[in-house]
C-alpha cells in the first residue's frame, strides 16, 4: 500500500522538526507515512538534515497561496504551526493559519492538525485581553472547526527551553535563581517542544479518528516553580543549597523586557501570559489525563459477564520530565 503524505509546516522549527524526526525515525509511522517538510529556505543546514532523514523538503510561504497549494497538493495529512514572534501580529498570524486551512480543504486533505492555544481574552472574561500570541491561534482553531475539514488541535505547553539561561540563571556568583512574574504555586504545564512535539502529533495522526475534533495538550505534567527548584536541588544538591525562586513584580519584569528592546504591548502580553498560569490556567485548568491516555475503547471478555472500559495510551513514548531535561542542558553542565 502506498504511503500517505503528511505535510509539516515549520519543519525546521522546534515543533515541526520534532514531528518530522519522530515520524521518520519510528518504524511503524514511517511505514505508513511519507513526510513532506515545508520551509522557506531549503538550502539551509536544518532543511538538508531533514532531507537526509528521508523527508521531501519543499519551500512555501504562508503569504503566497500558490506556494501553499503546491506544498499541500496530494497530502493526506497536514500539520500547521505559525510563529507570532516573527510577525508580532495576531491578525497576520490568524491570516496565515486560515490560509493553510483553506488550502488544506481545497486540496482534499483528510486530516489537519493545527498548533493552537486558548483564547485568553475569552477564557478570562476580558480580564487578560492582551495575550495576542495565544488569541490569534485560538481564532484559527475556531475557524477550522467551522470549515468542515477533519481536524484536531495540538496545544503546546510552556517550553522548558525558556528556563535555562533565561528565567533560570546564575546570578554571577554561583547562586542560581528562577525568576518569574508568577507565584511559587502557579501550575505550569511544562513541555520539551523539541523532544516531545513529535511524540504527541505522531500519535494524533496514527489515531486520527479517535482524536478528531479534540484538543490534545502537549505537556508532561503541571509543575510549580517551587517544584522546579526542589527537583533542581535533587539533581544538583550542592548548587541547589543556594538556589531560590523569586517572584518578580510586574513592573520589574516589564523593565527587564524593555531592556531587551521589547515594545510595551509585548511586555504587557507576557505579564498577562504569566498571570494566566495561576488565575485561569494555561489550559483553562483542564486536566492532562486525556492527552496522555486518550484512546478509550471497550473490551468484551468471553470469561466475564460485563465489558471493561480500557484506556490504552495514545503515546508510545513518555514525554520528557523537567529533571530529564535539566540534566542535559549545557548551561547546567558542571553543576553538582
């Protein structure tokens, strides 16, 4: 039987690259799917690396519908992700996401996975109206739901990669601190995007009938800043003796962002993003159980007089824990 083509946008980024590698390096998935990796520049090393794994590398631009048609034509499945931080515009990101959805439907795609997030303005009843990098993606999800194409929605959690060397750093005297504009007990759905996006999305494609119409949350678990520090101390007990968590006031955090050149609307967006964690929940306080063990089925035993509802795991590979992630970070190398 001929392989079905899955077209992956953002193929040289963290999410897209993880998907391409996860499918092509998995015997079961690679026997069923051929991967078409979409990038804007097929000549760069990251694109060549995907080609060496067996991906068909093509170029396309979100703002050029003809190139989208060429990239998607003949595809059974499509994974679409946009990058707010390239355009700094929720409206532009929304237009890009809708364009891929429209072309996917026109080309007869059988299953579309959109990398989405919650509409924070709606979730918070207008309390947090400025988390633009979430809201634009949410509007695309709403659009796809009304488009009449089989689809599911992958919601990536808080990237673990944001911590080492950024929010979690050496103060310069060997003392480490995790500093966030969020309380110590804020539940954060941490996620290793580079290692784990492919685990989730590959499983979604393989179980497309079961997850159609659903949201799948990419996260290992909910972990608080206090727990992050505690686990850091377990890995690096000597360094950990002087490692602390600091809750940054909003104005201090905005001042730090201003120093990096971030404009005020982006500063405020990030402050509201961190408020979301405790006040309304990154995933609206939804549990992760379904995403981590989603394929519910009914088994009828010939030896008993009733059926058993079983929930085999969607994932065939466990997602990365914070401790596993921290142990392999170059910025933590040499700590003990």
